[in-house]
């Protein structure tokens, strides 16, 4: 006796060897013996096992599923009953098995209700299921077509309206993403590389920028409608002639300086900071936008300003104009000690905007002792000597300390030039020290009046932001509040409002122990760090683009540690896996093998040692690694 039974979702046949109440030992035609449950047996039959299932399957293939569904009615039925009705009499065992195989293979048509029992699917449900199956079939065909197109470097039509999503926030259930993912797997590439290959990323630069904009400027970079507050007309006019010192690309001029000789033999030094807080009313439309942006975003060749141009121009300290300013005056004795200081809200005449590239030939280490012929040479030298005195007072004066290098990126029509200059030049130190002095003094002014501000502090090597006047060990000052860049940083704008409230004897805009100023501080800290990371990323992009642009096939680099090197004359660090064990500070030559601006990767190969490492005493400190930031001179001093 043989059995036709179900196992592992399919049908099998075997001869009975022995049988118990609920199980039996059977032997397949191959000779394999096994134990099965009696409950799984659908039918017993005599005769040969050989060819039984093959013949039943062949018969099942001739059966029409739709016709069977029409024949079976609405009630439950057994496969044997349907076989008898279909064949018009008692069917053969192979015919009955064929019906069972057919019913089992069409679950959309026939619902299984028990051992050998089925029920026809309702007509509406069947139609919906068939429509779904047809939809899946068409989708599978379409997906296969898209995969073929992608592998042939052709952009499928349906991708056109979904590129932004596919690039930055893919819906992994979408047909397009599934096709892209499959094509990438078959090509052994990343999905973003496949999209680039098919022309979906016409500009790699814009792709990286787009990722940033999508996260931080999802609604665009345009400013909402706003109105500026009317600045006071009764501000006193200072009699000083101020000048600024900035890079040639700077358009938001926050700070200026002045030098006035006093009748008592002392010298008055003025530090003048633009006063946009007079025009940006707290908690109004423009201020709400500022507190979302929190800072100007810098990147090579482009920037996204914190304030709109129409709000910058009335307050930027542009040459030839008189602008409102928050001024700190230091009375400096001949020995460069500060004998008096005073803060004022006033109008200041801006005589000149000096630029690094045109000023440095006249004001540098070699011109400090001899008049260079620059109209402001004597004032600049005096300010530099004051800066040295201020640096010594902070306990940070060390002329032997190696200075890190600044890198300036200039991009014109997609062509980048990367200019480096040593930080710590006389004009750098001059501006940095005076800004540190202003930020420290104004932080103290807020603390003395019990008015909350936002401070930078450093203790135990950790730099953090706080609303308390805490010391900054790295700078060597008792407190340090960012106040000198209100045109491009929200923290400085907030602190300026607080300072003006002290000087005008008004209630502070932000109350002590209030949640508002703390919330702005926390948001700024997180956002500012993200902006700086983005700037660094875009600078790395332009470093790679520079290698391509200049067709550089070999480049020197300095070993930083293990296989990490710093490229020569570029703020770019990379790992060289072929680098042998080499002392830090060793200069090596590398072969540039592959530059990938899309994945931000540089592949290089060690060629040879160019110069052995300098002595350990002469090696630069690790924290002087080349990191370009959007910071002004005062923060550059902080990072140094």
C-alpha cells in the first residue's frame, strides 16, 4: 500500500512499511525511509510509485484554474469531491492527486480550510488579488527594465521627478530605489555612484551643498518678509577715524579700530563693533529667522548670510561712512598698561577698510622697526605693541611657538586657488588680541551688572558655552563672551543687546535665569559646530578638486602619525595604506592614484622619503593640525 501525503508545503508519495495509531514508517521510491504523521496522508493507493507524481503533475498542468474555480461553488469541498465532479465519475488516484496539486498551487483562488479541504475565494476578493498580482508582475517587468537602463548608464524616465529623494532621503520601498539598489549591487557600486554615472548628479559640488541645504535650509535660503527697526538718531558722534582689517572677500565688516593720541601722553585705542541689534528688533520676523540660522554659513566661493544684505549694509562698517557702533575705549599708558576703559554706544566715522593682501607688504615682521610708508603705519605698530602686551598679560606670549597655517580658498567660475599664510603675523595678532580684550571686558561688564550673557569657557581642556562668566584657560582670561561679530553670529547679537541695555540703563532683553537665552545658546552651539563641519567638508572637496584641476600626479606630504599624512600646502589629511613605518614629521612623496570628489576619497601610494623627520622638539603640536574655520581673528587665537 502506498500513500500520497503532504510535507514541507508540497506533496510526496511513498510505500507504507509499518503503521501505528498516529504515524507510519514509509519508504520512498529512492529507498529513503522516514517517519510521517498519519494526519498528513491525503490518499492511499495501490500500484507502482514510479512515475506517480510526475503523471499527476502532468495532468495538473492540463487543468484550467479559472474553470475549476467556477465549478466548485461557494461551499467548502474536498479535493476528491471536486475531482469526482470534474471528471464526471470516480477519478483515478493520479487524477485526484492532480486536482490536489492544482488547488494547492492556486492559493488566491482556493483557500485551504483543513486536511484536503478547500473553499473558493469570493469573486471580489479574487479579482482584487489577481489585479494585485498583475500589478506586481508589471512592476517586476518595469523594475527589470530600470535595472537594465541603470547598468547601461541611462537614467530611467521615472527617476526624473524623484532625484532629490533618491539622492538624500530615499524611500526604500519605492520601485525606483529597489531598482537602484539592485543595479548598484550587480555593478558592485554604491547607489550614489550609479546615480552619478547616469547623469543624475550634474554637479558634485551642488550635490554636497544640497545635502546640507536639505537639512538646515529645507525651505530655501531666502529671507521671509521683515522690517528693520528704526535706529536712534541721537547717538553721539565720535571724533575718531576708524579703520578695519579684513580679508579681501569680507563684506560683513563687524569691527574697526582707532588710535588717538591724548594730551596727557597716553593713547586712546578704540575697538568699534557694528551695532545691528539696533535694527533687528527682538522676537520680530527678522530676529526669528536669525535665531533659526544662528550664524553665517561659510564655504569656499559662497556663503549663506545670517542677515539679509539690506540689513547688513546699514550696519557694516564700510569705508567712507558713519555707522552706529558699540565701542570700547582703552586708555593706554606709554608702557602699554591700560589705565582706564569705557564703553559707549555711538556713531563712528570709518576712514578705511584695510585688506590683508594689500596691507601685509607694508605691515609685517620686517617693517615693524622701519616706517613702510603706509599712512597708518605708526598706528598699526602701536596696536601691535599693545597686542604683544595684552598677550603677555594673558600668559600666552611665546614667540618660539610654531604657528599653524591659515588656508584661504578663492573660487571663480569653478576654478579654485588655495592660498596659505602663516597665522600670527603682526596684523593677525593685532586684531586677535584686541578682540579678545573686548570680548573679555564686555563679558565682565555683563557679569558685574548681573545681566545674563553667553560665554565661551574652557576648563580641564574642554571648551564649552555657558551663560555664566567662567574662565577660559586656553585664552588665559577670567571670562570670554563673543561680542565682536554681531553681523554674522547670533550669540554676538544677543550679547550686544544685553550690553546696550546696560549702557542705556534699560531692562535686559533676556532675563536672568530665563529659558530663552539658554535655548538660543544650546541651539547655536549645535548649529555652529554643524556649520563648521560642513565648511570643512566643502574645503576638502575643493582640495580634491584642486588636485584634479592642476593634474597633480605626485605630491609631498608630512607624516602626522602612523599612516596619516598631511598634504603639502593643502589643508587635507588622508591615510596612505602603503606607507611603511615612518616617524611623525617625515616628509614623503606620494603618487596620486584616484581622486573621487563624490565620495570625498583620495587614494595615494607611497613612493619615497623626501626628508627625514625633524627633531621631536621642533615638531608641531598635534592640536595645530590644519583646520580652516569660518572664525575671525579672535577665535583663531582661541583655536591656537
